[in-house]
C-alpha cells in the first residue's frame, strides 16, 4: 500500500510557502477534498501531487505534463541565484506505506542551469528541504522499488513481464466522450499507465488509441467465448469492470440510462426511454462521467497487477479528480463521490470542487479550505466533513458564499438589517429608506418576508410600528 501523506509548495502558482498534511485517522476514508475561491491553487495542488508518479525526462529536458512547469515562478524568465524567492521554487512530497512509514520523499524543483523543472529523490528521511550543491542529499531514482518500477513502466511498450502493485490516475470533469467505430481486436497496442496522469487526456499520436467502445465489446466477446467453453469464472472476470461501469451508470441515473452492446455489426450505445443513443448526443454530464470513469476502469482492467487474486477495482489506486462535478445536476453531484469511493474501496482520492453537494455527501473526508491573502494562497483550516451539514451551512461556512438570494434582493436585505439596527438604537436617520425597503421586500417571496417579519414585530413591540396592518 502506497499513500501520499504530505505536500509542501514553495513559490508555485499562488503559493508562497504552504504545507498540507494528508494523514488520516484510522477508520476514516482516505478522501481529501480541496476547496477555495478561483485562483487559490486547487488545480496546482492536484498537478503537483500527480507529478509524483509521472514520467520526467532526463538530461535537462523540459517536463511538460499538465503544464506543471508553467506554475513554477521564475525571475526574468529563469531560476537564478540573484532572486532567492524565485530560485527556491519547488514542491516536496512524502510517501508512506500501509504502516505509515516513510518510504520515499521527492522534490520537483526549478533548475537554475537550464530553467526547466526536474525531479529528484532523497536518500535520507530527513525533513530538510535544503538542496546540497554537490547533490549529496538527493539521488535521481526512488528509494521505493514500487515507485521505481511504476515510473519505468510508464514508457514501456510492453507490460507483459511487469507486475504493478499500485497505479495513479488524473481526470478532469471537462473530458467528453465521442462516438466510436467498434473494431474487435486483441492486437491493440495500449500501455494503461501511459498518459494516465493527463487530466484532459492528450491524443498525440504516439501510440494507437485504445477506445472505450472497443474495450466494452471486446470484454463481452471474450466473456461469451469463455461461457461457450464452460469457464464461467473466466467469463465473470472478463465482464467484471464493464459490469461495474454499467452498475454505476444505472445507479447514477436511477436506471434511466443503460449501456447496450449490439452485435452484427458490433456497436456500443446508451439506451434511454427505449431509444439507443450514440455517445455524441448524450447529456454532457453523462458523457463526462462515461469518459473518465470508463477510461479509468479500462486502464485498471489492462494493468498486470501484482496481486492477481484481487479484483481490479480493489487494487491500490491513487486518483486525482479536478472538478468532476462539471456538467452534473446537483442530484448527481451528491451521488458521485460516494459512488467513486464505493467503486474503489482501497483508493486514496484527491478532489477539487466548488460543489456543496459533494462536500456534504459523506462523513469524515478531510476538507482543506484555501484562501487568498495579499495575493498569496494559504490553507486557512482543515476539518472533517459531516453528512449532516445542510447545503446552506456549506455555502455560508465552508464556501463562504453567503448569498441566500439573488444579488439585488440580498443587497436590499443587508441594507434593511443595517437600518433596522440603527432604529433599534434610536437612530431614525434612514427611516424613509427603511419604509421603502419594507414595501419592496414585502412584494418578494414568502421566504424573504419570513426573514424581515420577525424584525418588524420586534420593532412593534418596542413601540415602532411599520407593519401597517
């Protein structure tokens, strides 16, 4: 079991110097929800964490995965000794095993020689982040054989002789699946670890694309052949990941959408109200979910796992999710995190969100609240989520979005409350405006009237009557 337990960011994105502790209490889900206003560096955190498991070129070649290099701060376009604040631009990650013992520490740092970013690994478990000029404190390969094997496997064309003990994936809610022509073939060249950490997957032509439709049809085809041969357990194994995908879509949509596999010719479509729809014309929320969860299950299914006796969705998985609530209706937003955790019970999940429905969808996930102060982002506090939080509480206290109504009505209510407090103290300077506000607000919804009425009744008790019957 491999887990991320600490991240330090210095002069990357909006962060000047910040540390996040991802340790959890026994029995709590290893789920980390990162929230904050736009510009507070939520995506910067995810990309920095994802780069822990990504491939870095050697010999001072630029690392461009997810454009992490663009988030490192430079002075006059370079890292230099002259400007220490910019020269010391790095992210530092601590990894532990299932016993919470540190097994590796790594640093992504801005190189003063070439202006690019590189990745190095500590030889010791010291907490010191000072880079030695002679390089004695760091080495260029992980201490952990698990991590070294993983990084070497990312660029491998053939994983036949590899055995993978964990895997990491990154996804964004902005992915959308397209319709695909199905070709049943076992000869597709596909490394499931390659580009697994690109949040919006690239199609760069470096290898043949492995299509979701092909994977679904292929697994069902193999399962059918296994059943004909009398091997039901093998058939179930072939169908397992596809079945999980079908179940998730059914549960998410209350069985209104279903995946249908047609034959002669092979075709994968979505059934809705007795109509078969291709991927292109599905609602964007469903296209997004199918795109990234389908891709994830397909990759998990193709990995040669070290523990072959464990189901693919129960392997050691680390997953980074950037605003996957995009395109989703609130009822789907409320379901999605619980479904992911149920689908991947042994996973560590890092998710950024603006959704109050995701935040209060389960208990004891660790929540990190970011804020901007003097143009620098910092962690204001961390706490555990509670399923009993109301949406209004999450909006007010967690997301700091205190507008209960539209802007215009909210401004009127705020002004009403201010003048009300003046009148209580005997100051009638703004009484005419107060009467106008009462008239305007009384024509709004019953909910608005229920807010101002108790204040008017209190004033009436004090001898000032604005109710006029």
